[in-house]
């Protein structure tokens, strides 16, 4: 009887380990494919360099995922700790987030330094766009299409804010989180343009009319 229980326990542990390994393999396959898709856009001819850049991306994705999972687990632990009231919980969670910000900054800097070994500034920018679903160039183009009278200074200001958003979005844990970062900065850009005297609703309506005319033509 005892041996049977031990055998069942062993089988359950083995099954859990195999499942964990399978999930790990699936995850690594996903981020490898994602990294490969991004690097393909760079036009790298040397296969050794190509593989090194893919490896750098895969490593960064993996490290970011581990960091965010660790934070989620730590926050869950704080929330389940009966010793903390709501105010204390919030304080502990803020400490955890602050510590993670420092960890992410180190990962981010190391990642960029790693890319600089094989890529130029333009290629690194392309990698960043690939990691953030090309939201920066799409949004920057959209603002210019919407407001035709933007000055060079205003365009530079918009681009600077979107670039800052991209730097933060690179480290975000998911597609939704990355879009949320850009959403926050789009709000800042809209406030900036309003202060510059633009009626964004009016500009948006005029843009829609131009788009419809282009479709008709």
C-alpha cells in the first residue's frame, strides 16, 4: 500500500515536471518566432550576426517575462498576507513596483548595449518598433496626416513623446500593457496640441473627410 502511494506520488510529480517543461518549450518557441520575425526586417546578411541578435531578443523577452511573473507573485503574496491592512498593502506593493522599475532599467540598458554590438542606431530603432508593434511610426504618421499644419517643432515634440513611450513599452509585460503605455502618451500629446491651439475634434473630422474623399477617388 505504501509503495503504491509512493508510486502514484512519483507519477504525479513526474507528470507535473513534464507539463512544466512542455509549457516552457512552447513559450520559448513563441518568443523565438517573435524575435526571428523582428530580426528578419533588419536585412542582416551575416548568419552569425543574425543568430546573435535573435538570441539577444529571446533572452530579453525571457528575462522580462520572469521579472513580471516574479512581481505578480510577490503582489499576490502581499494581498494574501493577513498582517497588512489596505494601506500597508498598498505601501508594500509600491515598494515592489519601485524595486522592479530598477530591475527593468538594468535589463533595458543591458539589452540595448547587447544590440549595439551588432546593430547600428537605425536597426536598433527598428527592433524597438518591432517589439512594440510599430505603434510609434503608425501614430506619428497619423498625427501628421490628421493635422496638416503641424510645425517642425510640434512634430519633433510629438516624436519625442512617442519615443519615450516606446522605451517604456518595450519593457511592458503584454500587448495590452504596451498599448496602454502609448495610450497614456497619446493623452499627453493631445493635451500638448490643445495648448498649441488645435481643436482636435475638428482636425479629426476634417481628416475623416479627406480619407473618405481619397477612397471615393
